[in-house]
C-alpha cells in the first residue's frame, strides 16, 4: 500500500487580534525571513523609531498650543502639570515611567521602543513648546490643531513600523486585555475615559480637538503604517504584511 508523503515545508498559520483587527502571522519560515529582514534594516528602523517618537512629541505640543483639545493621555498630563507646576513633558515622562512599572504584575516585556517612548516624547514635547510661539486667534489655532493631528498620525506610523515594542500605555492596555479577557477596544475605552475625566477635572483641555483626534487618528495611522512599513531586504523573499504590524494598537 502506497504511503502518503507530507511536504516537509509545512505552513502553520496562526492569528492574533490587535484592536479588533485580525492579523495573519505566516509560517515559521516566514517569521524567520521577517527576523532577517528586521536585522538587515536595523539602521532604518532605529531612525524611524526616534524620528517617529520625536515627531509624536512635537505633534502633541502643537495640539497643546492650539488650545482646542488634546489626545486622552495628554489631557491627564496637562491637568497634572497644572497641579504640580511641572512642564507637561516632564509629567509625561513621569506618568510613562509609572505606567511602565505596572507592566511588571502584568508580565509585559518592554522593548527599546517602549523605554525610548517614555523619555523622547516628553523631551520633544517640551522642546517644541519652547520654540513655538503662543497662538491666540482661531486663524492660527485651527491650523495648529490640524497639523498636530496629521503629524501625530505620521509619527505613529513611523515608530510602530519600526517594530521595537509598544509604548508603555499601549502595553498597559494589552496587558489588561490578557489578564481580564476583555476586548482591547473595551479596555482602551474604559482606560482612556478614566484618564480624560481625571485630566479634565484637574484642568486639562478637552474640546473639539479631542473629538477630531479620536475620529481621525485611526485612519491616519493605518495610512502611514503602510507608507513606512519596512520592506524585505533586496534578494530576500517577498513577505506581504496583512493588516497592522504585530502588537500594534491603533487609536480609535
């Protein structure tokens, strides 16, 4: 009786969900190829990481200067800054470090991007606020708001595509998701409502910019993730990314 022979190169597919999106992870050979690609593209990835984080801090500063509403976590940072007298960038660093400590009981592992996120974003935010003059008229504040949201989307695409690990706040959400079994969307919503409410009570700015950011940042980040995706090294096999990079958590 003839025996059936299984191909040696068996593709084992796995799936994971990030922010409600389904991400297909290829075979072990595909993952090995992806690892080699990341190593070959290390200089580019490092540039993407730090440029992305610096631009993220700069974009947040533009939202602060617009005075028309901040992204959820910066509502909290601004409120704490007014309470303590510290700059919003310094508060962002302190809160980021505190959130990172919460990773320990959640058994989350930080990456280079995680630690860098804590410091670079806050420093870039304070640096930009020191350089950008205060805006008073709506004719200036509205463009600042729109530029801040657009730049934030581009920055998000840059540093997530670099694949050096999630930011401390996103890691907190994924950790709570795994521990509680609740959806990431629910965990994110509850957590961000809590930080917005707390920040607003402390004097943080909530406005039309907050709403517009929540609506626009998801599509913008998705767009720039595709633009800045790290391609396979020359001569390597082609790996087609489906959806978001693994472990990426997009706002919205």
